[in-house]
């Protein structure tokens, strides 16, 4: 079962937000946004951000119920990332 999350993030670019899709325990897609900089999991590694996709299982990330979002919200962000 796929689940989707949005949470605050921090990188060398400052504060931002990360959107994550999980298929069971494994992350399957991810988008990170810091200001006008967008990073997504189509690239495996970004030198100034890190891995393009979370390598920890969902159960170890401590995601909160209020961080869960709909598939529609995730897909809207994913489509924007594809067009960046």
C-alpha cells in the first residue's frame, strides 16, 4: 500500500519541505524544495543535498499522522518537479 508524506527539511540551501511516497516500507519517490531549488528522486544523489531518495524504512522515520498527505497532493508536486 502506498502512503504519502510532507515534512519540513533542512539542507545547505536552508529550510525547505520534503514530499515522500512509500510503497510499504520503502521510499519510492521523493521531492525536496528549498526556495526555488527543486530536487527529486530521478537523480540518485545531489552533492549539496544528499541522496535523491530516502534509504530508511518508513517505520524508522517517525512520521506523524499530521504529516501524511493525499496521493493527489503528492502527484501535483511530482508533476511540478518533472517540469523543473
